[in-house]
C-alpha cells in the first residue's frame, strides 16, 4: 500500500535559536517539486542491486529499511547524484541527477554513516566553513553563518577543537552541521546512529526530528523512525513494502524472522 502524505509537525530542537539562512535553488514557477524515481535499475558489475523502481517521495520524514545487501544504501546514493542509475531517471524538484549533478547536490545534502569520511579539515570551525566555499559570501557573512550553525548544534565551545578528536556524537553533529550550513532542501542520512551509543543516538534522533528540511533516513534503528510519515522496505533490490511505520515495519520484521 502506497502512503499518501500526512502533515506531521516537528518541534524545533532549540526553540527560538536562530536558523542558518543560505539561499538554495528555488523551483521555477510551475516546476515539479519532490523526488521522482522512474524505472530505475542499477548494477555493480554482474550484480543487479536495484530493479525497476518507480515512486514519488513528497513526505517530510521518510525511512528506508532492509537487510544488508538489500539495495537501500545504493538507493540513497542515487538521491543526490553520488550514483547515477544504469537505467531510468532520478529527478529532484525536476532536476535530473545525471544531467544537473552540481545543482542537485546543492538541493540534497548527504550525511554518511561514518562521519570520519566526511570531516576533512583540522578544526571544527574550518570543517563547517568549508560548506560555504563557492557561494560568493563575504568573510563577515561566512563567519556569522558558521557561528550560527555551531551554536545551533552545541558545537560553539568546540570550534577550535581538532575535529577528529571529538566524540562519536559530536562528530555526527559536525558532519550534519557541515551539510546544513548550505541550507539544502533535502537531507539524506545513511545509518546515522549505527556507530553511536544510546545517548548520542537519541540526540541525533532529536536533531533529525527538528529539521525543517525533508529527511530521508536509511537505518536499522527502528525506534528512530517510529514517528516518520513513510517507510520503504527493500529486499533483493526491490521495494516490497511502502506504508506508514506501523504497517511497513511489521512487514519488515516478519521478513527478518
């Protein structure tokens, strides 16, 4: 059963804390909005990892679950052009990932499972600031926006700290801050709580809940997605369930027994 949109409200994590405002790419009047996947298949060598996937993603909170090797992580990488499908198309607000990769990546941020693969600069402040490169902002504007996003995610006291000496939870927040400073319309998370202890996993869950952007989360952490609007269950490169969490996750659990 394909879910229809449900309008859930998500509370802000820090109440009245200021958000970071960086211009993203607005849709042209009458332009298509949302994510459209049409007849998508993808192979790695002789192995077909995704087969004939067609769907529209318009909800604000979407989860992707499935066993290891089911195709869910490959699917998530198609959403911002990290991978391009062998056949079919992926459109983000009408932009084709195969033809407009740079514009798509401004619209879709990606947070990897292991933040160490995403943190590239020596200090917290430098790593966050890197996301603003190429946006044509003045030095004072860049500094203000870096300070805003560090404060929003509790990283301000750590701004001069060596990035790779942070705790696991702090690193995950830093990776997210580096993505959100560019103000994407969509944020894709690839198993964001897998490497975290319970306290930090819950913290990341609250951060995801508070996002104003659309969040698409690949995860094995079922409590994390209990209040999401839509869950896609992958198996053998296909979507075998697409529903609200209670129904989709019950389907998934039955398949895992």
